């Protein structure tokens, strides 16, 4: 059974702070397909068409065609990852050989990409449906750098190795995508908060905060203050 190793590395500008690295292991056809689909959709929705199209002092393509041309550009970038699968329903999505800047501005190729945009997305979605029941057949390494979030994505698909070859507790999650893990962690945190909100400690904290707000309102009223700001040290600054 093939496996997929997926690493996310978020960089930091603080030299004293280590990069945030998360590692995921996928061991089933279904979980690999879900991870591939999640990454593909993240890439497709990562950047606004106007931002993708903006070259600073000029546009790559005519603005009315930017979304469609961007979609084709990203699907072409995804091609090495999707090639881990054989016999995909669709392979070519219309990317010009020399890129969009080599095409006529607002010309026939850009216009055609716009006309078939919905069809292009539908064809790619057919590929995503296909891989849900199809085993990967080719070893690949795929990299994508998300410049907007300073995050590197690295995918390794290995066809001749099973999940048993790996120490599962070395990964942040096994057979769970980054989004699935995030939702799970958020739900667990919310559950912990709900449980804490029922404790006497929480109720005492809320009572103290309510009294603090009443004291602040009294202080402001007696001294004619109309505005306040909470300081980092827990004190308040008031003024008229």
C-alpha cells in the first residue's frame, strides 16, 4: 500500500524562533486523495485573481480573463502531483507553452480560457473524484511555496512502502489532513472551555471581572471621564 508524507513548514522572521513544522502521514487510498484534494483547493483559492495578475507596472493578462488564466496556471503547477495517478480523466487544461505573458494581451487564448473556465474546473473536479478510488502508481516529490503565508508544502508519495514502516507518533497526524487536524483541535479546545466554564474557578473569575467593570464605570462617572483603554499590565487609562 502506498504512503504519502506531507510536510508544512511555516517560516518566521525571528531568528530566535524555530520554524513551525507539521508532518502528516497518509496510509490509505482515501486519505491520500483527501490530502491531495485539500492541497489542490488551497492552491486554487490561495490568491485573488487581481493579485496573481498584477506585475507591478503591467498585467499578465487582460483583467477580465485573470481568474480563468490563473486557474489554468495553477492546474498546470499541480500537474506533477496529479501525475502520481495513472489514467486520469483529464490531463491538459490549456496552458500556453511559453506562459500567459507570451500570448496576445486580451487575445484569443486568454479569451478562450475565460469561455471554458467553468468546464476547466469541472474537468479537474472529475480528476479529484477519480483519485478517491484509485491507488497512486508513481513515486513523486512535489513542492509548493505559499508566498502569502511564507509556508512551504512538501509532498512525498512512495508506492512500495506501507504505513507500518513509519513511527506514527513522529507525525502530527496520521490519515488526517491539516484542516481535519485543525478542526479537531479547535473542537477539543472548545470542549475544554465548555467544561472549564462550569467550574467554580471560572464563575469566580467572571464575578471579579464584572466587579472590575462596575468599579471602572463608577470611577469614570465620578471623575467625568468618557473614554478608557485597557493596558497590557491589567490597568486602565481613562480620559475625557
